[in-house]
C-alpha cells in the first residue's frame, strides 16, 4: 500500500549523506504514484513533481543534515503552498450585507453548506439570511427551508401566497419573492436584507448533474445581478478526476473567490482539493465533513497535505521508532498490527522499549487521525508503565495472547497478583484493545478518522 511504499522509499534514502539524481527520481516516482492514487489530475501531478525534483536536486537538499527528510519536507511545503498556504477566512464587506453566493453541480452539497454556514455565522453573532435561488428542482426550496429551520435562520423564498410575509417570526420566517425567476428572487432578497438589516446573505443556487450552459448562464446572471462579495464553488471531494474539468468550467462560466470541499468524511483522499486549487489558483476555504449542520470546518492546507500524502507525521514516527528498536523488530510489530496477532505480551515489550524514546503521548500524537486516541492518552503517563508491567506479568500466557478470556474472576486474580485494582486491569485491557485496533488501521494504510480537520 501507499504508506508502505513511501516509507520504504524513505528508508532507502535514510543514512545517505548525499542524494544522487537516481535517489531523487525514485522518491519522486513514489510521490507521483501517491498523488495519482489520491486522484490528483495528471497535469497537476506532472507540474508538482517536476518542481519537487528541481528543488530536491538543489542546494538546500545537498547541504541539509538529513537530505531524505529535507525532500519529504519539500514535498509537504509545496503541497501546502498549492493548497493556499494559510487558512483563508470569509472576507466580510465593509458595507453589510456581505453577500455569499454558492455555486456547483447538483448534489455537491450547496444547500447543506448554506445551512452550515448560516448556523455557524449566527453563532458568531452575525444575522444571516438564506436565499432560495434554486428553483430548478421541485424540492429545492423546501430543502433550504428545512435546513434554515434547523439552523434557526430565516429563509427568503418564492412562496405563492406567502409574499411579503413581513410579520413572520424572524427566527424562522419564510419571506416572499418571485416564483420562477431565480435572478429576480436573488435581487428581491438583497433589497429585503438591506431593509431588514441582515448582515450576511447566503444565496443557494441550482446545480445540474453535469456542466451545462444553461446552468452556467443562470449562475452568471445571478452573480451579475447581486454582485456578491464571495462566490464559493462547492465541490464533492469524491468527484476525483472530474474535479479539474468541473472547476475550470465554473471558473470560466461564473468564476468564484474560494472553494468549499464537501464529503471529506468519505474515503476520498482529497486529490480533488489539490487539483482544483492548483488549476484555478483559488484557495479552499471550508471543508464539509458530514450531513449534519455542525460537520463543517475551516480548511487547513497543512492538514490536507498530510491527508493527500496519507502520511501524517508517520515518517517522523518511524524514524524515532527506528532509533529505539531495530528495523526488524519494527517490521514484525507492524505486521502483527496489520494481521491482528498483536498480543498483550507484545504490548508489554513495546512499552518497555518505548521507555527510551520519549513520551508515549508524543509518539502516538504523531499518528495521523489519532485525535481520539490522543485524548485517551491524556491520562496515560509513563509512570504507569511499571504498573502495566506488573499487571501483564500477572497474566498467564493464554491471557496475554487472548485477552478475550479475561472474565471477572480472572481480573480479580490479576489485580491481586499485581497489587493493583480491577479497575486498573480493566483500563489496561480496554486501552490495549483500542491501541491494537487503531494501530491495525494505521498499519494497513487506512485513516481512522478525518485527519487534518480540527474543530472550528
Ligand atoms: P446540492 O444539490 O449541491 O444543494 O447538494 P445537497 O446540499 O442537497 O447535498 C446532496 C447530498 O449530499 C445530501 O444528501 C446531503 O446530505 C449530502 N451531503 C452534503 N454535504 C455532505 C458532506 O459533507 N458529507 C456527507 N457525507 N454528505 C453530505
Ligand atoms: Mg441544493
């Protein structure tokens, strides 16, 4: 798998004082494959790897203390740069309302995002208004109303018989517009928002299943009519190789100020992010990570770079691990993780080895996606290793190999034998099971959670 491949390449580079062009080519080849596997478009990959190759053969690497590490650093830096460097923020207008228009294909997640943005902005003490300018699908307006209600934000929508409903409760009111013409609805909504002093207007628009001239024209017309401060191009991270063509079409047809990547809770490694950012030169501003209104975060380029490389700080982790125990041992452990034959005995051995390599907390904190694990580890300090040793040493060989046999009476016996409590024995067994499960996922090259995404 990919992580293994990169780790292997990295190992080959380790210990070399100087990198030859052949060394660099080998690494670049693996990076190229990693990016293609992550669905980055071929042109972008070519561009990217040639830049990396050039830098890798240059002075900064040949003069570095550890050239291999330097190459990996360059790869990471270049990824982050393409993804926009710093996290981008919404640019609010000096003359409210700030107008944010959403554009993208049908199913990309625009309407859901409208709700997420509205809820988030309301929490930040803004007074957002949602505008239903998607009149394409029969259900689109209703869907936005539902989302608005969940977010506690009013929706301006074309409603026959509900025109000019000024006296509707502002927290959940549906205000009138003009049925049938999205441009007119958007314009009416602007006037309404100014009159009622909403400070942010979020305009949901129609999408089609594929890129389509009529759709582009409609979105462009809406844009022209309301002159938004921000146009967010919303794109599904799962779209893969189609990302480039879609993004280009929207850039030409409507143009946008930033990109929102949705469905990052899925399997997509996020290559679409790199392709879109690289091809359009527009920053990615938010990441959507689920169907719920709170599943939404600012986009962090550095974390996304780790996700695309499927690497996290795993290289650092492996390097540290190699300093403490030999490669053969490390490989065996990784194999055990992957094949589920990791036992409490191995756990004990590992912990003893870990004593000479700094805090366990830091080490596990480096694993990609180990966020939940890290929290777990907050109350896991090294002085516990001694007690852990005592507990495991009080177990029979069978118990160490198959912790499943540890019933109540066995746990009492072990607690007594080790001078600890049953609670401590339970805690250890739970921790072991969790560690084994997580390490297994990581060893297989998977990502236990959405890495790279923190809370807002
Ligand atoms: P629109 O056509 O662009 O307005 O897309 P919708 O907002 O209607 O979303 C299409 C589908 O994708 C709906 O079923 C949403 O619940 C779902 N969806 C939207 N954003 C996300 C996300 O970040 N993760 C997941 N898993 N589903 C999402
Ligand atoms: Mg929609």
